[in-house]
């Protein structure tokens, strides 16, 4: 099998796994599941730029969708990003295994399987963290780019000598490797930076592997790719301390028969016990974890022999142990102190998501384990059967990885399916033609619509309506009430629940009230408020009221908006330019080396 054919097989296999995982989303409709909200069209509001009252947790994600959805339907955009992310995670893991442990094609398929078919992916899909999976997908590519930069001056297969032609080839080789490596690292940082958490994940991998000489420029480059959310934070958004109750609410969770450490080691343990596949609530969780760790263990020695492999193994160990410690009593106390006293530390409260950092090492070890086990079971006289042995071991490992988590298939057991919004949403959006923020009834962040299924979903109003929607950010998680940063939104909610007149809401900057009629939630005495407002639209699902002459209480100034928009444009330019440059300058070493098959 030629090199091109082998890579086509790996690419096709990753596409097949991706299709099996998210197959139901291929139909028409929109992703609306817990934290995932896709809409036909979204708008470039202050909140989308990260300039609202809440911390900029979805920056530049929301601005990207707002900029592109007038051209391409927003539901298609989200699906496309999720498909590309999952495929890239699998193929990137295979490429990392091919580059670092010279994995055969079968072993690369095992690496791709470990990267795609695991509890972390299942749980984050069920939680609706599609954009976090973009950061997850960037990790193996970040490792490849950083390693390429570190080793650019020590290419194998060439050496300096007095022959001018050879020297020129060496210099050309180094220049191509360095330029392509930096472009690939920039693209990886920017792609992972679709959310702040993804950016942090990529920074850990990239800065740990890039080497001392390149550390400072790499750090500077990463900071530039963080411009959207760093700018939003610097301009005053989300500077309030996070609620310390969120540390306990979002701590890693112990799964049955595993405990917290075992759950994390198996790439599981998300804080939300409802966002897990059914198999993770049975003894299959223990079986799957033991099989995964057993496969990984067989490859540790081979991966440890490689410098990049050693670093990734250390990162994996820390990414498992620290979240486990963070769930202990003293770990929770330390986390609460951080979120109160350190600005931006709220990004660290969902500690389980950082177990994603273990994926590159796990994929490498699983790929290396194929050769280790094949050599152990091969008869001494059967040297010619080594390639076949690796293929058989790889097939076995793929079965052992996928079968205990079989319900990841087809949208995690059908939970990941598209929904269709009632036509009233479009009518409401068209009628909001005047300024003023939007208050929503019932109060609260989450909804249960008849068309969205059983799990609670984030209110789609902030992403489907053209004006800023006031939200408190308050969450109820595992019995904890976690306060958000929306102080004005809380004041508005309290006024609605006690039936304050529309004139009072107008002084708070509210120009519109949207009533979502088909979802349960607190309404209080809001009927009294609605009688003092002007009804502009109503149907069986929605009602829209206008409050005249709302006060102008913008959350951002025109200058702040221009600065934030510039930061987003810089991020987009870095991403597109780096991707184009990296594609034109592939890794010379990967072309010069032929993996053992």
C-alpha cells in the first residue's frame, strides 16, 4: 500500500467514525441540546462580541456565527464545524502516531479510534459543547506543529557538508519546516481558540512541546490568537469574580465502580450526571475503562522513548490527577479562593474538561501498543507475519475500545438530533426593529420546549433575536445555585416577577418583552407588567410586547465595539492565513519518512 493510499484509508476511516457518531444531525434542523444552541440566523450584538454583562465564554464562537449566518444558515455552520472537528481529532491523532511512533496504518486507525470513541467526546456532545470539541480536535495538530518547530534544525536524512547542493537542500528544508511549522502552530492555536477553554488546552500542549528557544515567540503568538476574549475581558466584560459555588457544582464526578480518579483516567467524569451515555451508568464503565487503560499501558514504554511522547505522558498524568484533586475538600477550597481572587479563574471551574489534554498521549500509546503486542505474540520463526499481526491486533483494539461504549453511535443513542423551530421565532425577530434590550418570560436560562425533547436547553432567544437579551447567567447544577454576572438582568427579572409597570422596565433599558409560552418556568406577577406594555405579536408559542422609550443603557461604547470587532477580525485573519500557509508548506519530515506498515 502506497503512502497516499494509506493516508486515504485513515482519512476515510475517520470520516466513517464521524458519520456514525453524529449521523442524525445530517437531517434538516438545528442542534438544540443543553448548552448547544444553533439558529438559522444570529446577530452581532454586544453579547456576541463578549461585551455583555456575562464573562466572554463563547468568544469568538458567537461572533463567527453572527458574521457568517447571513450567508450560510447557522444550523449548517454548527454542523459543519462539529463534523470537521471530530474528523480532525481522529486524523490528527493518526498523524501524530505516524510521525512520533512510526505507526502502521492499522495502528493509526487505533489512535484515531481512541481520539474519537471515548467518554469525553460522548459527554461533551451530550452537554452541547460542540465548540469545545474544536479545541479538543486541535490538540494533536498543536503537538505536531510544536514538535516540528523544535526539531526544524535537526532534520533526519540530511547533513551539512562542503557540497553546495546538499547545503542548499538542507537550508531549504529547514526554512520550509520552520515556516510551515509556525503557520501550523498559529492555525492550531486559532482553531482551538474558538472558545477560551479550547485556547487554554492548545496552549498547554504547544508551549510544553515547542522548546525553550521558541517558547517566547510561541507564547506571544498564542496571546495574539486570544485577542477576542482577552480584549473583551480587558474592556470590562466578565471582570466580576465568579460565584465560588460553581467550583463544587462543576467539579469532576465519580462514576459508578470507578471513583473520581478512575473516571478521569477513563476520559469520563463530567459534572453533569445526566449528560452521560447510558453505558457509563452500568458495569460497562468499569470494563471500558480497564480495557482502555490496559491498551494504553502496553504502549507507554515505546512512547516514553520519544521526547515529545514523554512530555505528552506527563501532561496526561497531570490532566488526570489535578482534576481528581480538585474534587477533594481542600481542592474545592483552593478553587473557590481562585475564582474569588483571580480574574478569569472561572474558566478553570469545570476541571473535568481539562482531561482532554490526555488524549494525544492516549492515542500515541494505543498506536504503539499494537506493535508491542504483535511482537509479544508473534512466533520467532514467523518474521514475515509481523505486518499481519499488527493489523489483527489493531482490529482487536478497535473492538475493545468501541464495544463498551457502543451507545456513542448514532448521536449518542439518538440524543443528538436536529430540531425545528416554530415559525413564530422568525416573526418575532422581524418585528424587533427598535432599540432596547429584551427581557424574557419565564425567567431563567434554560427551557423545555415540546420540540426540543426532554433535556433542558439554553434559551435560544439570545442567539436568534437581533437585540441583546438580558440573562442573569444563574445556573442550577447538582443542587447548587451558581450566580452569574448579569446584575441588571437580575434586577429586570425581579421587576417582572413582582409585576412592575412597563415604565420601570424602560428605565432599566428594556424595550421588549418576549413570552415563551410553551416552556415551564417562573412567571410571578408578570401579567400585571404585560398589561402596561404594547402587544406586537402573538401565536401559540410566543408573544412579543413593546415598551416605549427605553433608556439607553448600552453595555459597550462604540469605541469598545470597534476594538472588539478588530480583535475578532485579527483572529479570523490569523486562522485563514495560517491554514493556507500551512497547507502550502507541509512537514518535510513527514514526506521523507515512510511509516512501517
